[in-house]
C-alpha cells in the first residue's frame, strides 16, 4: 500500500495499515513529517495567483491553534505538555509539528517514509492496481505498482480565490493568505483583507499596529462574529466593507455599495480547495466546485474502492481522532476484515447525501464540511471505533463560542473550562 503524505492523516493511516499486517510505504515531498504543520518560511510566487502551489504549508509564523490541545490528540496518544515545549493550552504551530514527530517516533513509523519524494503521477492501471511515479530531487524518476493508494495530502495548500472583475490586471500587490508569514512587509500599507474567517481575523489582529489602514471586505455583516466586529469597531484604522465589485487602475478597489479606496495590497483570506494534480483516475474522481466527487463517506470512490481512498477530506471535525477513525476503517477494509457495500449502493448513498445537502440549501462547496458530532458518532459506530468523549465535544464547543465572542483573548482566558478540564484529565485518555 502506498500512502501519499506524512502529515497527521498520512502517519495515522500508515500506522493502522501496518497494524493490519499490510506492507506500507509513505511518500513525503518535504524533509520531515508534519504536513501542514511543518512551517516553511518560503512562499509561492504572488504573481502566479492561479497556479499550482509548490509550498505545502500555509502556516504563518505567529499561528496558534484554534482548538485546545486536550481535544486534539489521537485516541491513544494524548497531546500533553512536554518539558521545554510550548506549554500554552493553545500552542503555536511548532508544538503541533513536534507532537506529530513524537507520534512518528513512538510508533516507529519513520522507516516507512521516503522523504523529499515528490509523487508526480498516480495512474490507474485497473481497479486493483496503481502505477505510482515519483522523483527525489535530481534523481531519476522511479515507478512502482501498488495494490492500493491512500491519499493524505491535506486540503490547506491550494488557494481558493474569488472571481473579481479586473483582478488579473490590478497593478498593486495581491496575495492569498497561503503566502502570509510575518507582518513586517505590510508596514504603513493600506491593506484590504477579503474574508472574515479565522485567518482573516488572525492576520487583521496582527497587522493592526503595523499597517496604516486595514479594510475588511466581507460577503455580509451577518458573517462577522460579534468579537471580530468589536475588534473592527474599536480600532480607528480598521474598516468594514461589503464585497468587492471590481478592481481598477491605480490601486482602486470598488465595493458593491459604490464606495471605493486606493490600496497597496489585497490579501485573500478566502479558504482553500482540494487539489490532486498527480491523480489520474480516468475521470472517476474529480474536484468540482471544491467538492471531491464522488466519495462514499468522504473516503472511497465507489468505482475504485477499496484500492483508492482518501484520509482527511472532511473539514469542521476534530481532526486527529477523526482521521484515526477513517484510517482504521481503510485498514480493516484493505485487510479483508471489513467489507464495503456494493458499488451501486455506495453511489446511491453518495447521491442521497448530495440530494439532502441541496434540499437544505447547502452549497456544493461545503459538501465536506461536517460540523456536527452526530455524523462523527455515527461514523465511529459504523467503523467500530469509540465515540468522541463528551468532554472533547464540550471543550470544542466552548472554544468555538469563545473564539467567536473574544477573538483577541480566547486562547488565554478560559476559566469556564476548569470543571470539564478536570473531567478530561481524569479520563482514561490521559
């Protein structure tokens, strides 16, 4: 079995596959484990907004996790505080990478990994065989045939960009938050930030004392969290605008309400899309409007199951334990200990989910947004995996609520969690 990617999803997949007695090799294009959490000060070319990204990580230097460390760990590997580590409850990115590295060492996974190895093509030979072509630096391209491929390349690397009239001709600086690292280059600039999600909030708060002006462009005022709205209101150099209607010469930015301003730079905090440029499935798996089509339970393409699978596609889940649950299911299926429904039944399940999302008015682009513990519990039951502990759910929800209300301080002020933290630390997990 070939696993592509040595981030959290790829490593836990490799571990579970090996547990089931399968021979596993992991291909990782970077020099170490960690995936998205392996900080890279290098960035892609801002001039090539629409091109494929070569730099995997989108982590900026000051980034801290949005979830408390207690809920993040794999079920059998708690995310505890290390001596001389980052002891904060919401640690920085280096602590997450260190945790992933410790997981790799503890379960002796490193020998399974080929680092600095770029997978150039995964080609379907038939529904049970895959040709995997990869290169390692300047060395010759190598090809091998695998019985199964598990894709674990993450979904926070390829920017999702809006379509704005004049965008390609605008003569000032434009970039996606994927390329944001430090605030220094923005000193005394007039910056337009498109979006109001986590990265937009973090970057705005970091730039408020660096940039001359910050202008937040949001689809709707109702999409601005109360806490972020409070931050905007109290800072005289931060302003809220509706959507951008067009970009014009001289750095002019026009908004849909008819107002405009001249900016030095635009940062698009508009999220990411799925991208598998190496994958050739003869059209059986495609990314359509940010939806990976078609995947049974976000994992298996029905016509290619179980020889092709994906770990880590869902968003708005407690990532590491959910990836672990996915990995266990894939491993059991590939080892023959679990069986999948028929191809037709899996396709009908996918269609039914698509119909239910459409009926609920949920855009196609949000297909993989889970955002509910009911799904996670149901999936765990199906796999035979323990449900998320109630304390994890509680601490996750309280953190989200605090982040919406107090984006500047929620990572430091959490006295209301004390009682549930006692429950967590007295649980079998710790």
